[in-house]
C-alpha cells in the first residue's frame, strides 16, 4: 500500500500533531486574514516562472516579462486594503522584489535555460513536485510496511556549475531559526535537532526540524530526477525569501522601494559530513530516520500532543486557529479555570 503526505503536513505535525489532524485529515480551513505574505510570494513566483518559461536568460529579459506577468496577475488580485494608495504601495514593493531578484540572481535564469536545453522535461514550477519514499511500520506489526511518498514543491531547478539546484520561494527565512546562521550540520544544528526529539529536553524547534525534513525530501527527489534524466552533479536546495519586509527600504516621498534578497542554501546544513565521507551520498541518517518516525505516527493516526504538550501549549496554542474545537486546549482551559 502506498500513501502520500505533503511536507507542509509533516511540518504542521511537528508544531502540533493535533493541528495536523484538523488541517490535513479533517480538512478544516483556518480563517484567512486577507493579507497573506504567502499570497504575494505566489504572485511573484508565478511572474518569475513565466519569464523562465518564456526563455529569458538575462536580467532585463527576466525583469520585463516578470513585471508584465505581475501586472496582469495584480489586476485580478483581490485583497483588502485601507486605500488605493496602500494597494499601489504593495504593488511597488512587489515590483522592487522582482527587480532585486533579476539583478541579484541572474545566474538562476541563465542556469535554468542551460538545463532546459539539455533535458526534454520542464524543471519549472510553480509547484514542481519532488518526492521522497519513506517506509514505515503499520499499527498492525504483522502487516507489511507501508510505503509513504512525502511530497515537497519547488519553483524551479537550475544548473550552477556541476550542481543541480532546486529553488523554492518562501515568505521569509525566519522559520529556519538557527539554520539561518549556521553553515553545517555538525555543532548547534545537530544538537538542536536531536534535542527536539529528546523527551528529557525542553527544546522545541519545529521550524528547524521541518526545514531539515524538507531538505531531505527535496534532495532525494532531485537526485531521483537527476538519475531519471541521465544528468550528473551534486544536488542542492536553496530557499529564497520574497516577502521579508525587513529588507525593504521605502522612499515615501518619491513613492519608490528598494528590496534586498538573501538566499539560504540548506544543503550543507543537512548533509552529515561523516556519513558523506564514508558513502559519498548526500544524506543524513539522523534526519531521515526521524522523518520516518514522524511520518509513521501520522500514518498510524497518532495525533495526541503526548510528551510535547507543555511546549505546544506555550508556543503553538496561543496562535492556533483550531483552539476553539481542540479537545486538549479546551480540557486545559477548563482545568485552569477550575
Ligand atoms: S489548540 Fe494547541 S493542541 Fe490544539 S490543535 Fe492548536 S496547537 Fe494543537
């Protein structure tokens, strides 16, 4: 039997498995607030992918096509703003983001077109799916193991030197936590990852753990794609934030905006250099085995917060859209009131 899970679902379960049940099993939609950074990233991602699809390979070409595409998407985009001026300001910031992308990452478009010329396959999103297969034990231990495909999506793959690089547009890098500031697995990253799963530790880092799980899935899927297409080279995974307003400089008098973009290559944060040196495979068994453990619990329907309840109650419940219908949260509130 084969099942499928999205990496977003797995990441939700890392912050709270009950939340995963509400969102991904019961399909309960959280309230949308109408101002969603993810929506803006989607508009920008579609605009950039349109330029790559059109064959643009330099700064001017990417910027011209992406800006045109953004204009038509923006015309149909409905979002609640206080005023026309605020809506115009948002569009100015989005256009500044496209300009920053085209100027700071021209190698991406050129590398995508080089790759596209080599393969008879579109490695272009948005929502290009890459998957990793995970074997998990069933609740009934006598039954065969279940094979689960964990799916991640990226926006495009490009050639950089000998490497194949998968790029995903994200709102910000803030959810990466410590990963943003460390360049390798050994040391703080490894310690935080292991501590997150240690019931004797208070460490609770679903963002860091989820990003390492996502890196594992993307790299495995990219390696499969590389082999299927007869390509060679190391595989890498890069996140590129398109809605990080801390990087925005606005001139309110002139009505202009400047944007800075900072990409984060997650590959070396995930690769365990010791096992890599022995096997020359880009993998990390510590991360991969914990991924299989989390996926197994979800497949078996184990959604109770369990020994992570204290951390979840402190860090996740206060901002959770499902609190009103959540048995753990309601029971805790009643106990507190009593
Ligand atoms: S209220 Fe708390 S325990 Fe309930 S689903 Fe949300 S985060 Fe999880």
